[in-house]
């Protein structure tokens, strides 16, 4: 990845050395309230291109990082520990401290949303959280009830090309085109241990009770959902006990699937702007 991987307004590269871990990403040129963006499973900061280089990035200090083993970030020193909810949470908290983020909005997509919820207690300076494509996980047999479908591919270290292509199609609204080529490329370049260790963690029941985290949040939480979402279930999100839910409702974006920030970038960025400016 080069410092400027896509056309459009210039971005500042992010390069952090956190112990044995190198974290890469991009930062917009805006100077408003910091907005930290966390991508999903086997993705990268590329998925936030339209936010970084659009009006949102011009207004706010928008930062998108590559999680460990994703994008241009190095694999972590302790995969079993670092490729987990607590591992990603600790990483997000370290990034926030290293970048001096105060009064920030932290937004996470899909796996990134789960990581953000796990990090909530470690982000005392955060003003608000946003999640989308992220049904908070509970405990017991109903722990994954918020997923309409959950492909084993996201837990598979070395999936086949057919599995990757099938998963990519599920990440967008049915029939959406064109799907950007970097989505498959990001999946292939991701460290397979990131998926394998996450799957092992889930199978061993080592996931946090995110439903309880949401129930006990003290700061505003925005939940966004694509109306054509193929992975997360809207009804589940609407039933979720969320005392600090922004606008007291899940914000649904018509015509979008799982990758709302790409498919309906203007509508998504408008919501994120309204959230960041209202809390």
C-alpha cells in the first residue's frame, strides 16, 4: 500500500509503533472532532475511502486504521491473544492514546463494531460510539441470534477462492455493483490467523457479553443498519436494550447492504456527521 492509495484529496498516512506492533492507516485533513474508524473482518482502512476523502474528512479529523494483520499493519506478536475481542479492544485504546484522541467518536463496522464495544470501558475520553453491521453478541445458545447468516469463511484461515467470492457478495446489497476490487484483495492479504484465532475464541466461548456492554453504556451509541443487509438482523437490533441509543432508534439506510459506508456513502456520512455534531 502506498501513502496515497486512491485518487482524490490528499491524506496523511498513519504509522504507529505500539510495542512490537506496527499499525498503519490514514488520516484526513479536517480539524474537527476526531472520528476513529474501525473496519471489519479481513478488510482494511480502504473501505473508509469515501469518508476520509469526502466532506466528512474535510470537516472532522477522520482516522481509519488497519487492524493487526490487516491491510498494511503487521501481524501481532501474540496471535491467539491479540486476534480476539480483548486484543482488538486493547489495540483501539492504545491507538486512541497514541494519537491523543479526546472527545472522539469511535465507529466500527462489522467485526470493528464488536471491537469498539469491547473497547468501550477502555475509552473514557470517547464522546460516543457508532456500530453498524454489528449485532451485539449475547451469552448462551442465543448468543449469535442477531445474525441472519454468519459465514464460516470469516473464521477460516485459508478459504477457497469460491468461499471468498461468496462472502464478498454477502457484504453488499443483493445485486450491488460494482463491488470494488480491493475488497477481495484485502481479504486475501489478511493474515489467516486473524480469522482462525477469532473462530477458536468464539468456539471456546471466550467472547464478551456485548448485549450487557450496550445495556450499561453511559455514552451515546448510534446503531446504523442497511435495509438490504444480508448478515445482521434488524429486528434483533431494534429489540436490543440500549438505554443510550441515539435518537432512540436504529438508523436504517435504504438501499444499502452490510457495507453501508461504501454503498450509500453520502447517507452514511451524513448520519455520522449528525451524530458527531449532536453529542
